[in-house]
């Protein structure tokens, strides 16, 4: 078989390679634009293009001197250029039998000069071309062709580098998720150990403290699990809180009602919100009575988390940020600071305590 026949037979594999690199329809990239600008200057031509040949179109990753972003595959010279591993050169397309009928040559565009070098992957697939175009016929010598081949190699190096970078990020994310999974399992193991230890003690206060610690660790594990279930940059906070509080109900043995506004928040805010709910609900389960309510409000960019219960009222002079507060209150204060928010406490009209954290959802998290 000839080179052309082999490349045609491998078209499905070539298209799979195009998909593998994930370059189609990506935003403009300065690295590629600099290469096409350099090629136009080096060869003194008005147009230079980095093309990717898709199934039914030729898409331009960079198009110096040309206002369109893609053309159909049939009239495109780049579709012919990828059928060979050699440079595709037309010094005068108006008299070259390979291009006489091409609409870019015979039509209003008036193409006369074309030189394209395939962008070839390490496994031998031609993704597209680096090409230079002129509306005037012109010669090109071997040294210029070699320069064009070197520039095409630089384009391909850049494409390969971007693919490697995406793969590295993907691998890092996979490793991070594996680590997170192990952290969650470790937290659950610690919680189980604490629960087992509490059952071996006779002192009621010690049993209570150990069981509370076990519940806290188990709840943190669930916050961790639900946080990493949301892989996008934005997440529905109310959906997250409903999942989390369903887990807390089984851990704490208390009924928790979740209400509030639908709406997405940055995932950077989800984890501290989950930990806040964990601490406030755990505190309500320990000191309060009756139904625990978790309410989430969204008003434009202003967000508020409210946790209340039907138990005893807080002291009139209670200050959650005052020195000497319990570990739980210190954790709540610290998490509120991470959100750049404000923590207040008060009484429910029908009796019971209420804690409210207000913050702006788009604000970057502060360091603890």
C-alpha cells in the first residue's frame, strides 16, 4: 500500500488521536498565535494557520491574517496535506493539477501559494497542519521548507506538552481523591475505636465525652465524604446539607430538618460550611432538645447558615467568640473566620438556641 492508502485506511484511528489531544474548539492560545505570527513574518506571507482536521471540518487553532475559525473539510487544502507525511507545496495553485478545481483557488478567495507541513503525533497520526498561504504565486526553497518543518515540530511539542499537563493534573486529582478516601476511612476507624472504648467504661461522664468525640469524628468523616462527592467548581449547598444531615441523624440519633434556598456556591466554601453544620448540630444534640433545624438562606451574594434547636435558651450575655469557650465554639469561630463571615447567637421566639453565620459566598477562603 502507498503512504496515502495507509493514511486513508487509518482515518478512524487518526480521528481518535484528534479526540485524545482534546484540542478542538479550545480557546485561543498565545503560544500558538506567536508561532503563526512568526511564520508569517519569516516567509513574508499574509496568512499562517495551525489547523486541526476533524471529521467534516478543518478547525483553526490559530489563524494569523484570516478572520474565520474553520472551514468545511472538502475544499480545504489541509485535508489533502495530512494524506502524506511530506510537506504539501503549491507554488502556483492556479496551474497545479492538484488544486485547479479547489474553490479556494478557483473562487473569490484567489489562493495561489500554499505550503503545509503535517502535525504528526509520536504514534504517527497527522492531526492537521502548520501552513502558510499567499494570494500571489511564489517559490519556496528547501531551507525554507526545513524552517517550516521545524516550526511545525514546535507546534506539535506544544500540543504534546499540553496533553501531558492535562494528564498530570488528572493523575494528581486521582491521587488526591485516593488520599481523601483513605483519610475518611481513617476517621471512621478512629470513631469506631472511640465508641468501643466508651462502652468499656463505667464512669458516665467519661462515656459521654468519648461518645461525643466518636460522633464528632464520624461526622467530620461524613463531611469529608460528601464534599468530595461534588467534583465541580460549583455545588448545590442545600443538596449537600441534606445529604450530610441525613448522615448526622443516624450518628447522633436526633431528627434534623433541613430547609432553605436552592442555589450553587463555590466548592471552596462547601467544606467549611459542612464542618460548621457538624459542630453546631453536634452542639445542639448535646445541649438542646427536640427538633434540630438547619436553614440556609441566599440573598444575591449574601449567604446565611442558621442552626437552631428547641432546648434551653443561651445565657443572656453569651458570646460565642469570648475566651474560654468550649472546643466546639472555638472551632465554629475559626470556621466562620475562614469564610470571612460573622457569627451571632440568640434565642428562638418559641424557645431554644439559635446560631447564625453570615458570609459572602464568592469571597476567597481565608487561612485559618
